[in-house]
C-alpha cells in the first residue's frame, strides 16, 4: 500500500503541475489569441468542427476559450491519462508483481481493500483537477477578465464526473485482468480514437467527448447550473462500474 500511495501522491502532484502550467500559459495567451482569432478561423475552415469552436469563442469570449483549452484539451486528455495510470495498478498491478496473494492475506475484506484503493486513486486525479480549476478566477485577473467562482466549481464537478467514468472503467478492467500495460492501452487507444472522431464532421456527435466539451462548460456559465441530463448518467455509470469491480474482485482467484 505504501508503494501505491507514493505513486498516487507523486503522480497527482505531477498531473497538477502540468495542468496548472498549461492553464497559466493558456490564460496569459488570451490577449494575443483575441488579436489573431480572425486568421485562425480562416485557417480552420477545412476543419468545420474546429472552425465552429473558434467562431463560438469569438462570439462568447474568455470563458469559452478557457473551457476549450483547460477542460477539453487539458483535463480531458491529461486527466484521462492520469485516471487510467492511477487505476491500472489497483488490482492488476499487484497481480503483475506477484504480490496479490500477500495483499489478500491481510486481515481486511476484499471490499474494503478495493474501496480504499479506488478512492485513493480518485483523489489523486480529482483533487488536482479541482485545485487547478479553482485558480481560473485568480489567473483571469491578470488579463482583465472575470470568472465567477461558482462557475468553475460546477465546471470542475462536471469534468471530474467525466474523468471518474474513465477511471471506474479502468478499475473494473484492473479487477478482471493482470497486465497493467495491456489494460492502459485498452482504455487509452479508444480515448484517442474518440478524440479523432470528435473532429470529423457529423461523426463528432458520436464521440464520447461530447459529454465534456467546450459547449457543456459554456452552458454551465450561461445557466449557472449543472446539466443533470448529462451529469446524472455519468455518475450512474461510475457507480455501476465500481459495483461491477467489487463483484469481479470478490470472485477473483489470485
């Protein structure tokens, strides 16, 4: 458990630093982006999905820009990688190292072992996502923009719910299989495909990334409310995947 804790702590710190540095660069670039957005829209015309996003940013302003850069490009991509990396070792890492029997010999139930590991990994990606996102209102002041704290809190909640689905699915695979590398590739490759699909006209509407793209976060700012038609199913899916992982781990032979 000490080995796992060290990986989660240092991994979580590394993930936070990368996301935060990217966010700082994104926000400080905003004035230059405003000056060049017309040319960027012209360049993006061969890619209708990208062009549409740029036009929306041009119309809606700073928070649409931050949402596209921080949530969609930053947290969705880097956060998904972090969530997968923190989840693969939950059970499969022990099996791969040959230490699963030692873990199960401890005077703890399998349910408690998996629950503790699940929530440790959850904190490792959710807390950095939340903390980095909460710096948006402060950073916005450096470019003379304003973002309400409640807006970024709800945005962080929506993003964390999306990442939790990715994390929970990976935990389930970790409870079923024994090779962390294969599990990671089995989750990350479909995520990469989903990114490719997102930027293809018409097919974009079938990409899972539509669950947490720029438009979702702009809608949060406009309505000042979470869209539970999206957030509810994401939460339900994560709970179902966690319960399935518990059943799989309970029946697993070391």
